[in-house]
C-alpha cells in the first residue's frame, strides 16, 4: 500500500469563494456562456471537447483556443473544483482518491481494475456522507452532510481519467451517499457522462438501497443503464436490522417497484447482498432469497462483508458458508457471482469509504 499526501489536513481551512467551475455544464450551457463572451458557438464545442473528452485540467492545455479567449476564461471561470488531498494505492492496484470541496467537505472515489475486463472502472460518490445508515457501511456512520452538485459528481470521473492516464470506461455509483436521494443532479451528471464524456450508458451502474418512488421515476427515464439494488436480506425483520430504510419502504413495496422497472426498461437488475456472519447467511435465508427473486430478471452479486471497525459487531462468513449460500441461490435459477475484493487494505472496498486520508 502506498499513500501520497498532497494537501495537509482534511478541511483545507476556511472556504474561500471561488470562480464558477465549467465542469458540470452541458454543451448548450457552454454555448450560452461563450456567446455572452462574444465568441462563436464552435468555441463552446472546442471547450466542451477539452473538458469532457480530453479531460484537461488547465487552460494552457487547450491549444486550439486563442490566447485571448483563454485569458478571458481564466479571469472569470475555472475548469473544475475538486482538490486532491490524498491518493492511496492498494497492493492489488486499486487507487482511492480523497477530494476536498469548496466548502471544506471531503469525498472519495475509487479506481479499480479487474482482470476479466479490458477497461478500468471508477466508483464515484453522489453525496457527502449518507443518511441511509446501513449497519455494515462506514459512510453511513458519517451521517448526511449534503448533496454533491452535478459538477462535483462529473469531475470525479474526469479527474481520475486524467490523473490515471488509463481508459476508464465503466462508472459505478457505489461510492459515498445514496444516489437516488440526489436524483436530479444524478440524472444530469449521467447524461453528461454519457453524451459529453462519451461513456456508454450500458457501462454506467447506479446502486440504490431501495428508494421506491425514485426507482419508479428512473424506470420512466428509459435509460439503458444498470440498476443495482442493495437488498441484503429477503425478509423485513432482518433487513430492518441491517437497513433502517426498510421501515419506510419494506419489501412489499420494494419488490413491485423492481418488477415494474424490469417491465418498463427490459433491463436486467443486479441484486447486491452483503453476507454477514450469523445475520443473513444461513441456508434458509439463501432459499428465501431465491424464492423472493423468483420471476425477476436479475443477477445476484454476493459481497462478503468488509470490516469497518470492531464497534459494529459484524463478521465475514467463512469461505465454506459463502459458497454454500451462493450454490443454494444459484439452484433457484439465478446467476450468482461473489464479488472480488478490491482495495481492502486502504479501506476502499464496499462499505469501507469513510474519508480516511491514510498515513505515510
């Protein structure tokens, strides 16, 4: 594991009002901006390309813009707004970025490479903290601070793409926060990532803990993205212990919304299931999960618990229990995978994001 500290401390001191960032604006919005500056539309198209395709970080790199135009831009605007605080590299090659925001908040993104894929994947955040408070998740222990803006969401991808110099073509909204509770900025960010940054919509995954009204809304968007559902239990009693959100939207409401989503989009869901020893990993619970998902077009992704601290009392099941659970669910007719760990040693794996800067 290696840690690169780039900015001392986490808060960055007293927030200072900064010029407006351009990342997060659509092509039409950039065109309105350049027109107001007395420039033709093709300047907006050039600027749009530098921001979202080339992922440049400074004005001087935008070589086909005139020096005068670059000076006008730099005097009134800035490219982005994220400030890199630390970058940690795991023994398995996973890289975790800790970013500072204008108001002194921080947020994390994770760059991952899997041997069975030819492109890199990035896990990005949608909120500062999280209000859902799933028992196994370190982010939930931070509490909810605020929603991320469109620009703050999109720039995570652009920054990491530029910094890594790798082809990052898979985006998963599985970082900090509940994406569907930040719905409108999320939708605009997804469209910018798809149309402007040219990431295929089928290579974008949104993970939700089960915000039923927003699942219905997302179905109506008719986007060919992948929706992942954090289920984690097939009965209300167990799920409420793990996920307090289940009290508001229990399985009797969640499951019909998932069937509606599949009928409307014809897209296969991913069912995420964190395995917690002695909590939701029994053979009977595996059979119950298979029965609950009967008739639903979905795959099941089992996630062995990643430790977030001794205070919360959860443990990872044994390898034998994990594979027995997987086999039982598979026997129900579902394709089952067991998630490959990435970044556990730098607290970058599922459920571990807690704004830890690391130590040199």
